[in-house]
C-alpha cells in the first residue's frame, strides 16, 4: 500500500475510535454513527484496491461498518476491533513514492546511487524527472534568462526518465523529492524554472532531501564564511541535508541548521568513483590514441579566468616538453557561460584553445579535452591531478594519486595533512623538477591515504545508506504504537 494512502487511512481510523469513545456523551449518536460508517466504507474501498494483501483488513473494515449500523452496540468490543484493523493496515507492506529531480546530466552522479538503491527496493516506486533550466547573462537591466534547456533526453541510458511536462506533482504527491540544486533564484549562472524551486516543491512532498552536487571541501567551515553553502536561504525549505562527513555537523549547527535536518552519511557522488577505481570504464578510441603509454596529467579548472588561463597553457604544453607526458583538461561545465557573462574579452582566446585541442594538431596531439557528462573516465585514467579547491579535487582524494594543488597553500582548518599535496610552483625550474619526479612515479604516502578517509562511507555504500535512512524515517510516522483499549 502506498505510504500516502496509509497516511490517509490511519487518521480516519483514529476518528472512528474517537467517535466510539465519545458516543455515550453525544445527544444524537445516530448522526455520528453514520459518519463512522461512511469513514469505514471509504477505508474498505481503498483496501479493495490492494487485492490479496488487503483482503483480511477489507473484511475487518466491512464487518465494522455493518456492526456500527446495529442496535445495542458493544462499544468496548468495537473499539478493540478498530485498533485491530489499524494494526492490520499498518502490517501491510508500505510502498514509497520517490522522485529524483536533477537538472544537469553532468551532476547526475550525485543522485545516481540513491536512485539505484530505491529502484532495487520492491517497496518503492522511483521516478527520475529532469527539470528544465535557463542560463543567465548580463543584460541592460541586470541578469536576464536565456532559452529554456531540458537535458532530460540525455538521461536515457543513465535511468528511465519521465519528461517534466508529463509529471504532475499535485497528482503524484511523492513521499520524497531528492534534489541536487536548491539555489532557486539565488543562482547567477543558471536557474531552474520557478515551478521547481524549493518553496514550491515542499508543497507536494512530505520530505525534500538536498544532496549537494559537489563533494564538500575537506576543511572545517568557520562562522561568517560567505562562500560556504550552509548560508543558502533555501535550506529552510528542505527537510534533510546530506553532509559529506561528521566533521561538517557541528559547523552546520553553528551556521544555524537544525541538527535534526543533518545526515552526515557522506557524498553519494563518491560511490561511482569507488566503482570506477575497482573496474575502470573504457576510454574512447580518440583518448587511447592520444594518451597511450604516457603518464596522464589531469587538469581540472573552475570557471575563473586570467591567471588560470596561463596555468592551462603551461600544463597543455607538457607533452611538448616531456615525451612521456599527456594531458586531460576538464574545464568546469559553466566556464563558457561564465566567461561570456563576465569576461567577454577572454572568450576568443578561450575558444581558440578549445579548437586547438579538438583539432589535435601540434602541441595538442597528446591532449584530451574532456567535455563528457562523466568525469570517471578521466579520473580513472589519470596518474596525477592538477587542481585548485574544487569538488572534483575532493573526489580525486579517493584515488590516493599525486595532486598538484593550484591554490598556493593548504586551506586553514584542513582535515588532511598539508604534505598530502604538491604545490604549484611558479618558478620554471621548480616546475620542471616536480614534473620529472612525478613522471618517474610516486607511491601513495601515509598523508594521501589519510586524505582518502576524510569523508564518510567511501566504500561505495553511501547512496544505499542515504536511501535506507530516509526510508526508515518516513516509516516512523505510520508505525507508531497503536493505543491499547482500556478495560
């Protein structure tokens, strides 16, 4: 039986029980008994739809309805029968209705393992409904929205999807909605349609669960940190927030999040990384041709420009300087939007770099531009990562492979040792010496092993544990003890 149906039936049963308890005090009990019969008839109608599993409860409901129409009621026996029926309804298998509402295919990995756990559960109806969004750009009157983008068709092959236009939230009334974007109208680069903002979605589900699409930084956030997501106003609209580890719980509480909202179960995004490390995904043929028999340097960049472009050009030149080196460059998916919106003067240079790599000529013969939705191919193929603070760097910690940190120094209040990283040297001689050392190979250090243990449930079970925890919490309100009938 759907959980939403149980939630509707059980209060009706409580109403019938209250009626029987009050009946001796009522001046016109026959009027109220008709209400009781009507309630039991509604209950019987729902139970009939359940087929064989609901047959016993259906018979009990029908017997009770007939008993209320008789004279000389034995109220004590009837009240006992009501409680027996309640227990029988609660014993029926409870089926959850869960919907996942991603917006970008590149961020699906955050929800994928939770969806897989829900899809395996025979007592769960799990749907995936990708929601539309609009890119934002600067206009004469501030930020303006571009054309509507629906990435739903790209999800086929990842999960069966329902087009957003065909999913009626008001009719479906899911028990849970899982989200990886709750930025609502506070986002300045992209924005999901207002119908899918958290203040609207909360009307249709008993629980909104926010699973950050990024892997949280490995340092402890401090009060007043303007960049940390704990300050998002839309957090007030969600019921549960999945945290990457216990080290984030107390900071979240200090930021004002209620402790009961927090689930420090890890990042489900890391489940796919664990799988890829155990069984690396195949690379496209073009990648193999460009990377084969070479040490692969994986360059991850955010959508900042200026100095970063100089780093990009330096790294892309590695195969020219070192014959056994190759490069994978994965720019942040919003890089082009950010440059066009904020630094249009850099767009021609950025596009020239992109076209040079795609062409695979000259210095780009052994460089791969990774624009795929899935970063796992690059991560599993890489020997070394170059990155500043980012979700992808945090993810790469699980590999225990060398990292060249582009931000200069370890962030304050870090949970990992400072010698877990190499640090990007500006000076050319130091840069070349570091590359030569890494090309020779470097075994995992104790510090890198410690860094891989920062986050919770990094054994591939995070999504399963998130789903089970949510499922259990949703069951609490329909499995509370039923009051006993006094003698």
